[in-house]
C-alpha cells in the first residue's frame, strides 16, 4: 500500500480533520459532562470509577489536541544533514523504556548509512516513536520490535517490524485516515502524522501486514542529489 496525497486531497484532508476533531473532542466532553452531573446528583459508591473515567476522557481529549497540533504544524521544516542510524540511536532509549514496561524488547539492526539525509530530526524522531509504539501496542509481552536501516542505491530505508496481531485488508485501507483507530484509548492520528512527515521528506511509506503474524512498515528516504552522484563518481 502506497499513499501519496496530492494537493487537492491534502486540502480536503484538512477540512476532514477540522470536522473530525470537533467530533472527537465533543465525545469526551459529553462523557465528562455526563459523569460530573451524575456525581453531583447521586451520592454513589462508584465515585472512584467515575473520577477515573472523567480523568481518562480529559487525557484523551488532550492527546487528540496534541496530535492534531503536531499534524497542523507549520510546513516550514528546518532540515539538517544527518545519518539516519544516528537519529534512531538517539530515540531508542525512549523505546527501550516503553518496551521494558510492557515486558517487550527492542532489536536494532542498524546498517550504518554512508549517506547523509536531509532530515528534520525532531519530526523523524516523532515518526520512529509513533511507528514503534504502534508496533508495541500490537504485541503482547515478550513481543520484539525490530528497527532496521538499509542502504539502497538511491535511497535509505527505515524498516519497523513487529510480530503482533497484524491487520486485515479493510484495516489496511483505512490505516492513514485521520481518527481511524481500533484502540479504546487511541486517537487515530499517529499514522496521519507519520504520513505527513514522510511526505515532507519526499519519502514513501509502505505497509506489509499478515493477520496474526505481524506488520512491517518500510519508509524510504531519497538521497540528497549531490551525495548520490558523488557516490557514483567515487565508485
Ligand atoms: P492509534 O495508535 O491512536 O490507534 P494510529 O494512527 O497510530 O492511531 O494507528 C491507527 C490504527 O492502525 C491502529 O488503531 C491499529 O488498528 C492500526 N495499526 C497501526 N500500526 C499497527 C501495527 N503495527 N500492527 C497492527 N495494527 C496497527
Ligand atoms: Mg498510534
């Protein structure tokens, strides 16, 4: 599955998002309002669980707003020339920490890339974290998340692999749609954000998934032009 949105699609995506976010924020607000009312009207034994629900719904609304803001962020990105495997090494402690809490592990197969890419490091870290967290959420304890880099002629690939629940065909089709989620506490914005980050880097994102076996996300980044021709001359 390859997703490339053209300009018109992107504009309609923004409209879709605006409608979606209104809806998605109203839901938790309605729940919070309902439960606050219940808490005022009834003296109940369930108070603790009501508080819990109210707090969770507020957190959810907050996550939606945060994800949405990252997505809507200015398109002016400050890119720098960096080596992809270095960026992965910098974020991996965060993934290790998450994996530890879940009883899972993280495996890195980083082929040192020879070629620097022009990356917005902050965005690429966010991309790796989002894909990595999805992978972990798809696996039970003992799950293994694998991050890999691969050097190919005119591009560098980042491969994020899990041995989790995988996805059905119909799930795969909706994967990058804003607010599509199969998780109780999900926002459904993570992959929309990933897609827009990859597009801003002129990259491509590819998904292979088998239900019950796992999922592989492959992101390819083009090499900076002069780097590439330089490499040919050097060969
Ligand atoms: P969220 O994580 O909040 O649900 P995302 O946009 O990150 O939102 O992901 C959307 C949906 O895509 C998930 O709810 C899940 O159904 C599916 N998905 C994403 N990554 C994976 C994965 N590695 N394995 C299985 N399903 C996945
Ligand atoms: Mg996610």
